[in-house]
């Protein structure tokens, strides 16, 4: 129970700068529930403190409380975005702190608005407005659902509930538990905290194992430094590295290369790649320039005979990384430096057929973080295949979070995933989010793994955000009832 007299007194007497610093630090600590730290108890306790502080509106505005807290949370969870600026540190390194500050302050606006709308009227109302803010962050302005609050549970058995309630339902669960910690009698709140501390140590819940005759996939993990990737002096050596890691006398059904593996047009090398594949299908990433001079971040499939049988153009592009938002407007008003061509957007999501594998949904890098995109094609796939170049993310936090969110998609949909990174985490994830042998950020090589089966469609896979909509309506209804009863009791006195 956080309603403690000494804590009340501290908050009343503390100067403004100390309140702001405290709120920011609480937000920063709450971010440690996300990968690679995976300490969900910190997230719950920190949110419990902020929910309690929301009743102290006279001491700090609701917007400042939510916004400053959000700035701290995103400063921790998005610290990895500084890494791309350090690839060429002398040219772009100075931009890193500004990028982190702008992203943190911008995303925190969603939280600040949620606190304003709730207005300190009741913690249940704050839970509703906060979840709506996270949903808005997922969809608005092309969406950026990175480090959603509910992801704090991914490394625990609790996230298996996402197969029913989805990632936003997990966010609501987190907020309700934090409210319980803030306002329940001290014994019960402490008991909940004690139980949550041990959750990460529980056994991992595994999905169905691959059959003996299951298709085998070779995952190619070349581990190329980002600074060398497009250097003409290294490109041929890097391409030969991919070929060497693909060659095998074993019976392999599918070989998967990472995102943007080729520096040459696919037509120039497809026969050589297929020859190295020794009878296997090959899925690989490259850039495609079309006749109308558009460029696409592309995933292609080669048959055992070397034919290019399918191509997928990335649909969810990284703002300012792969395209410039409003570039046409910038060009019209004279800011030509902000009107670069960048990549064009594909149609996605799509599903295509690969013999002996089944129906596959291709995903390229950033697309895997969108719950409204993965598994949302017209046909349900048997397998998700995500190719990425996590060299941009650095060696720690970014790669770990990107991988965790890939695991979240498999749990939510009941689908296995083949995940292949140039540098990052390469493995096969089963339909419950579990995984075995992997290649990490310091490894170079290949893995031959069997593909596990899919589970039947989960409730979330079938109904999407229906359940969280019902939960939001139910919690709102409870808040209305409680508020009405309080008004009636006040009038009765």
C-alpha cells in the first residue's frame, strides 16, 4: 500500500525540480521490465507509484506527470536508437542524443494526453485512457508500437495470455496489477510483488515440437559490420561468405539469408545461389529497382532450379531510415535535402507458397513489431519468416527487444517463425515463443533446424482487438458504476 504518511509529506514539501527528477527516474526504472533486463516487477511497482501520484493533481499537473514519466520510460527503452548514428561516429554521432530526446519526448506525448483525459478522477479511468494511448501509438502516424507496456511479460509464462487478449490486453493487465499494488492493503500488494519477482525463473512454456519428418531450414548468419556492408571493397567477400555458409551436403528444404544480403541484382546471381543451395529453396533479401525507377526493400524466393518464383516488397518502412515522411511537401517548399527518394512501399501483408514448407508470410525487419500487420493477410500462414539486418541496432538492447517482439508475435498468433539476422539473433521460434539453439550478435555461421508446426488459430489471431475493446468497455462500465455510487453516497450524507 503506497498511501503512506511520510511519502505524502515528502511529495507535498518537495521542490518542483525534485518532483520532476523523481518522476523521470521512476519512468526510467519502469523501462527495465523490457528486454534485455526483463524485470517486470520494476515496471509494476513504478507504474503503481505513478498511478498513486496521479491523485496528487494539485502538486503537479496531470500532463506533466504522464509526459515526464513517459520521457523516462522511453529514454530507457529506446536508448538503442543512438546506435545507427555511431556507425559513422564522426559524421553523425553528434545527432544521437538529439534523436533519443526527440523520440522520447514525442512518444511521451501520448502518455501525457492519457493522464490529462483521465484527470485523476479514478485509477480505472487512467487504465482505460492509457491503453487507448498505447493503441494510438500503435496505429497513428504510421505507428511505432515498440516497447509496448505489456511486453514486460514476454520472458515469463504470463505472456501466454496474449494468445487470448493480445498485446494491448497485456498492457491493461499490467496497469490493473499496478493499481492493485498502489491501493490494495499492504499485505496483498506485497504478496503480489513477491510472486512477480520469481516469474522470470519459471519454466518456459514450449509449443509443439517438430516432427521427425519436418522440413529443415538452414539459417545463414553472416554477421557483417554495418560500416562494411556497403563498402565496395568488402561487398564481394561478403557475398562469397553467404554462399559458403549456404553450401551443404545435407538434405535441406529451405535456406534463408538476411535482409539486403545482395549487392548485385538478383538476376545476375540467382543461378549461382541455387547451385550452392544444392536442391533447396532459397529466401533472401535484396534491393529491387523497377522500370519506373522505384526502389523496394525486397524478399525473394528462388526455386531449386534457380527461378525467381516470388517477390515481396516491404510495406512497413522505417521513417527517416527508409523514407522521408511528407517528402513531396518538403520538395514543394524548397527543402530538397529532406525530399530524398528512399524506398517505395509494397502492398503487404502477403502470403505465398513454398514447396515442403507450406504457406509463408514474409516479414522484413521492422514489420515484425506490428501486431496489426503480422498474420493479418487474407490467408493464415503456416510459418512466419522474418529477415532483418540488426547490425543497426547495436549488440545489446535493440537486438534483444527486436527479438522479444518477434517472440510476442508467435505467442499471439500461435505460429512458428524463422528469424534470420545479419547480426542479431538468428533462430527458429516455436508457436509458444520458445526457442532452442541460436546464433547471437557475436556469432558467424549457419544453423540447420527443423520447423515446428503451428497451433490452431488463437482467439487473438481470429478476433484481433475485439477482446481488448470489450475489456475497455467493461472497465469503463465499472468506473461509471463506482463513480455513480460515490456520488449517491455523498448526496445521501
